[in-house]
C-alpha cells in the first residue's frame, strides 16, 4: 500500500513539473534573428530508378521529390524527408537534405 501511494505521488509530481516547464517555455520569446530554413516532410515512394539510383517520392500535396540512393527502398515505403526551403516562400525550389525510411503502406 505504501509503495502504491509513493508511486502515485511521484507520478503527480512529475506531471506537475512537466506542466510548469511547458508553461515557462511557452512564454519565452524567440530572438528576432532565429529563422528556420528546414522542415520535415513525409512522402510515399512512387518510383525507383535503379539504373540512375534515384528514388521518387510524392508528398500529400502531390509534389514529387527525388533523391539518390535506392539501396533498400521499395514502392509504397514512407520516407521522412528533411527539407531545406532555401530561404524562399515557394516549395518548388526546396531541396532534400536527408531522407530516412519511416515505414511502409499498403497500396490501394
């Protein structure tokens, strides 16, 4: 019984501490010079050109992205892409900086 109460109190203290940290960080302003030029993008592998070593992915907007290195990739794999926006508003000039396997999907 004592152990159960100790565990419950420990969990409550941990939750309160997390809530306080979150509240403190939410009120912290970012410096004006802080800009992020990268973003994450999830895409599905739609084509693999093994001769040219190119993997083509399609994101949820229908944009196609290509990267080199088709070793273990298969059609319908999910790719987590780290994108560089190159400091522009348009996605059409963005580039892939990293691609990682993120799972697979069943084809429709």
